C-alpha cells in the first residue's frame, strides 16, 4: 500500500509494526505508515472480497 | 516503450541459488516509481528469473547482459528509499547489497526529484559501494525546466553519471557500455558530520572486527540512527564489543537534543543543497504543466492561503450543506422520526411493562432512540460525506503541500510542518492523533501538539455536526473559524514561549499532484466509515446505558444541574448542559446533542455559536484523555484538562460578551 501523505510504499505488515506500545494493540484497525506515522484504516473485509472476486472473474475470462 | 518480461514464476529458493553465467555482478537499486524495472528490462531483455528472497515474500529479479567480451549478471532489487530500512522491501534490498558484494551498484534515480534521490546516493557512497548514478526520467525533468550538469555531479561525487529515459531507450546504450566496460572503485564518503558524530563513527569503526558487506562507517552511521537489524547483527557478530559500541552510541546521543537520525539527515541535506546549487539549474519553461503550477501555488505562502480557504469552503458546502442538511434531515425526520422511533416505542412498550426498563431502549434517552439515532441519523451521513471529501483531498496529494504551507505558521508556535500529520489526523480522531504526536522530533513539540489537539482541533464527526449546526449562516461559520484559529495560534504561541527550545527544521518529500480515482475514493470511504462505526456504535450505546443508569440513580440530573451554571454564565439555556455532559463520553456525541437542541428550536443565533465554540474547545473525550495520560503522563494530562475546562468557558463567555456588545445578530 502507499501512504497518502508521504508516498512511501509499504506492506500492511510493516504498517502494523507501529502498534507496539499502543494499548489497543492493533485492535483499532488502522495501518500506520512506518515512515511518517500517518494512519489509514486497514482495507475492509468486504472490499477485499470484492477485489478477489473481480480478479477471479477477470482471470476466468 | 514498456518492456515485456517473460517471467518464470516465483520459485521458493533464494537469490543465492540462482546461478547466472557471468563474469561480474551488478545490482540495480532505487526508490519505487523511478523506472528501475524498465531500466532492468532494457538491460537484460526478455528472459529473467524471479524468485522470493529467502524467508520473505519479496521478489528479486535477475537477468543477464552480455557482449562479445563480457557477461554481467544483473539483479533488480525491491524499491528502497534509504539504507536505513523501514520496510521489508528495503531490508531485502539492503541485504542483497550486503551479501552479494556486487562489482557495481547502479542507483536509478528520478531526475525531476533529484534532491531527495541524492540522499540514497550519499548513503551508498558512505557504504563504500562501487557506484554509478543513472539519472532516469530525464525527459520529465527537462519538461519542468531542470538542467542537470552531469559533469559537476561526476566530479563532486567521484562516480560515473549517466542520463537516461529508459521508456524511450534514450541513454541506454551508454549505460550498457559502462556496465560492461567500466571498472568502478568505491569513491569514499562525500561529506563529514559534526565532530561529535565523526568521533563516534571512528570509535565504533575501531570496535567492529567482523565483515558486514558494507563499510564500517555505514554500519556505524546505521547504529547511530538506531537501525534495529544492524544492532542485531552487531550483537551477533561482536558479542564482546557490543556493550562498548552501545556505550559509544549512547554517549553520542546524549550530546544532542534532537535524535541522531535527524542530525545526520539534516547534514546530508546541507551537502545535497550545495551540490544541487552547483549542478542543477532551473531554467524555467513557458509551458510549465498546469499540475506543476498548481503544486507550486498550493505551497506558496500567499497564493496557498486562498487555495486552502477555497478547499475548506468546498468541504463546508459538501459536508455541512449537503451531508448535514439534506441527508441528515431525511434520516432524522423521515426515517427515524416517522418510522423507526414510533415503531420501536410501540414494540418495546408492548413487550416490556416496566417504564424504567422501557427507558433503557426507547423514549428520550434510549439505546435505540438516542444512541443508535445519533449514530445513524446524525453521524453516519456527516462522516460519510466528510470521509468522501477527505479521501479526495488525500488522493490528490494536497496534504503534504498543506504541511509545507503551514510550516511557517507552525514554527511561530513551536511546531513545524511535520505536526500537520497529528493535526490533520486530529480532524479524523483526536485520540489516534494524540498517539501520533510521538512521531514528532522533540518533547517540546509533542507537548504543544498534544495540548492543541485536546483544545482546538475538533474530530471528524464533531466537525461534521458543527458544519451542520452552522449551515445557513456563513457569518456564524466565519466567527467560529476565526475564534478557533485565534485560540489555536494564541495558545500555541503562549505554550511555545513557556517552553523554550530549538525550532526544528522540517523536510518532507512531496509526491506529485494527481487526479483521485473514483474507485479508490469509494473504497477508502467505505473502509473508513466501517472502521468508524465499529468504534463509535458500541460507545454510543454504552453512553446511552450510562445516561440511563445516571437518571435512575439521580446522578445524571446532579451533573446536568452542576454543568448548567457554567453554561448559564456563557448565555446558554439549561438544556445545553446535557450536550456538554454527552461531550465527556465522545466529542461528537456532545455536538449531536447540540444538534438536537437546534432542531427543537431551543438554541439559535448567538447562543448557538457560543455553545459550538465552547463545546469544540471543551474537554477531550474519555478515550483521548486516557491516550494523553499514556503518552504524556498523569500530571501533564490532568494539567491540560484543568486548563482546558475553565478556558473553554472563558472563551465562550468572552465571545458571548463581544457578540452581544457589538449587537451581532445571527
């Protein structure tokens, strides 16, 4: 994913590393840019499902 | 011309397994989006090997370049911004450099952003790499009026420099020739740091016996910048000297107020600035693309202000007028007013015979008629429109420009443009923003930012409801923005004077302006609304239950009565004190309470504006307060709350006095 603020490209897993030390321990559902600290919500399950479904449909064509 | 790569799909073996018949090895490195893969494709042609780096899902691509006399194995690494790794991709790219000991490293850079690209060039030189600089995307730089004197770069950096446009094949023959023919020797570090850091580097170098695949100077610099992977390596390879190295780093850290990574970056930036001054000329062109012109204007200290105000006005029209009037009216009056609330009241009354229990679910303060109604009929349309607008602003790349614009103003209040991150996040959720203040460089900045977040930055739902409350009166909106802006700057200015300290420098990469994609905006909005509701709905329900319990025990009425005194002092009706009580649970819950009072006709004109200003300045919600305790400690959190509570009412009182004194009618 790409940070909407500083433009850094990073994996979602790298974005979760900033959660260490926070009381909510990643339960807030936010992904933190490892470079600038900007936060965006993790992709919703429904959005992931739609993307997977569209990819499958495209591949089967 | 994009190059098609006939990719063998990832195999689960490491880069080391992939033997390519060649006399020398070359590694391509560079940031994402600099055209590195196109350069690689041009160099190696159709057949490449793609494999996962051992133990990761990060792909490494390898290919071969050959002429009659020599064959070269070329490795394309994942995008890296810096040797100081943050992401998995960067760590893998660094490991490839450290483990492969290439005969040549080609740094592929985006010429139009040469200033920020040179940071990696400097680090690779410090790492003792046999380096060549490929200034790619030269055509885009030329279109922007940039003229690069490659000779100056060559001389000053002591490395070969080649200009390319890989997509058109321009300069690729020269690059191929250099890769095949040139034998490059490491040219050494291009700059020296302050004496304390240089001494620490020398001390660390003396204590490192093992080989790391990069120069000991680079290892020392990474240790000083607190790179966890390098620390682990030193712990494993120098068990006897580790404690000594640790002591050297700690001693160096103690000599500076700011973190060493910050000092080192600023020194590199100074070196790069002098280099850019001599090697880059901005001749300007008649036809600067509209996008670039807009980008420059949005950061300009004068032109940037009306652009910012224009964006705020559009936000107000979309969120305050469309979202908060049209959509809220429909959901509040039609959906809940005519259908859900009467039906819920009827059903609950028929099922539950006891009035006390009925009140838990329905009637004036029930879970359904208050908690869920606030969440769905008032907050949902407002936050949805706000998040749509915010996603558009975010996707255009405006936020980093806003950071650059407000850097000057923020410096006056002891902050810098970097603080735009928590401040902007505060408009989403102040609790999370308070946590993000830890990314600020100095303690002084962290304290000032935390105070301003708790005092003068309303969260997204609160902004939405406030816009809804003020819709229809631009004068009222103007007064609100002016008072909040003045409070923000005044308190920030005072705090900066009370806590003297260094004014930190600010440097931020500014990505290009771009058109937002509809699918991206919708995806982000949905994700944010879903995230928001997961968090907010249980709290709204909990607040309804607490209010219900408070009413049974009589505690609710006592607190409302107590709060009615300060609300009365600032000219508000007694009912407004309930909204302030709600505000303790959540800021938006309190603002939604004011919305209810406005629609019932109990609040309008000057008292409405006064109440909005007071509730916007009012105490942080429970979640933000507990986050402030965690980040800044008990004393600081309680101190801030003790300041904010009376301060909000004093400001409300003064605004009421001034507006009435001037005979303002709203």
